[in-house]
C-alpha cells in the first residue's frame, strides 16, 4: 500500500466521524433534493439568508412541508441547525406555526407558534437516529405573513459510509505509517 493511499484512508476515516449529511441544505442547487408540499415552495429571492439566493418559503395554510431522507447511524446523536425568518404582512395578531420533525413516528417539535415578525434566527436541536434513514422535515404555515427557511445542517456520523470497515482501514493505515517511520528511522 502506497503512502498516498494510506494518507487518503486517514482522511476518509476522519470525515466519516463527523459530517453534514444534508443534501443541498442551502437550497443553492435549486432544491431538487427536497420534497415540498402544501404552503411550502423553493424561491430565489433577495430575502433569503445571506442575500440574493435560494431558500424555502411558507405561506398561508395548508401546512407546508419541506423534507428529505438523510443517511444516519442508528443510535447516533445528530445536531440539527437551521435559520428561520418571519416576515409579517399584516397588522392582525400573528397566526402561524413552524415545526421540526426528525421521524414521522416522533411528534412534531414546535419551534414557533403565533410569533410576530423576526429577523434571521438560528435554531439548533439535538436528536438521536432510530434507524439508518431519518425523515428530516420542516413544516409550517403563516396565515399573516411568510416564513423563510435556509442553511440547514445535520452534523453527525454519515450513515452512507460503511463506518466499521473505514475505521479498520484507518487503524491499519496508521499502524503501517508508524512501522514505516520506525523502519526509516533505523536505516
Ligand atoms: Ca440559501
């Protein structure tokens, strides 16, 4: 095994331990990785996070849903982060709700309920994977304004990488590098 290949295996091993497992969490690829329904849609607007770009928008009822399945490791903990903004279009009392759901068997986690307008705000929550594919879902409706959702990350072990064999390769690579360095030092 060449030194270059060993170095590569070390890098792969490191990235498998902690990764952002969301596909197109910024929506900048156009949002094709996400399924939308109800009040939710993908838009290209100067109102999106960090200026003119893509994000998800939620209008009036019925409840909108933006979701995708993410590859996880059963039993592992993941940190979910996303940015949310509420633009009020009415002087009426706020009539809206925004929920995060990690699995369609686990109840909705309400993030916002009848809130007035607010600027981009970072929401973070820790969740545990109960299978090797979790339903990452953001649901909302805003009857007196608009919700915008952008820059979603889910940090944790990447379930699409065969972790035990990668770790084994990493350990083997590290041992061989150590032996090679000892051999070089002796000669
Ligand atoms: Ca974006």
